[in-house]
């Protein structure tokens, strides 16, 4: 089986999330796909009820048609990406400003975490950067 390398910025909304990825041994791919009228960016538990799992929902499913066109396009790109990533693939997260390039191996599949241990750190990152 061939292995691939995936280049990730790990910078949601231009904010460096590498410290969280490193601390929790996670790679964050794309943004969550929030269900209409459920947006609450301060929740940290019970998350699965708030957004769609793009590893299960496909671009042909009914939920895709509920999304706005530009957002739907981004979600489709992310969905296609996670379908291509396999256990054993490599993730490359460059930080040229620090003179570093972090390389990790994918050891488990994509998941939507219901109560992620990293949620508080991520909310703090968002608050610190006024997002």
C-alpha cells in the first residue's frame, strides 16, 4: 500500500493551532459543518448534535443542499480530502518562521469528537485572538 504526505497549515482563521495539535496529538482538518440554527461557538461537550460528520455525509446527501453555495464548496473539498487520507499517511505542518517542519503519521481515522479534551484550549485560542 502506498503512503501519501499531506501538507497542513494548521492555522484556522489564520491563527496558529499547532500548539493544540501537538499537545493533544491531533490534526485538525477543515472546519466543523454546523447544522442550521445550532451555532454556539462556546460549547465544549455534546458537540455531535451541533454539526454534520463529513466522513459520513457525502456531497450527494440531502444535508449538502442545506448549505450555502460557497460554504458547500469548502465542505465538499474537506470531505473529499478526509476520504483520501489513510492510516499510515504522513502529515507535514511547516513553521518556517520557527525554522521547523513537524511531520507526523496518521494513526487513526477521522472522527467528530463529542466532548474533545482539546475544546477548552481551542476556545481559549479563539478568545485570545478575538475570533
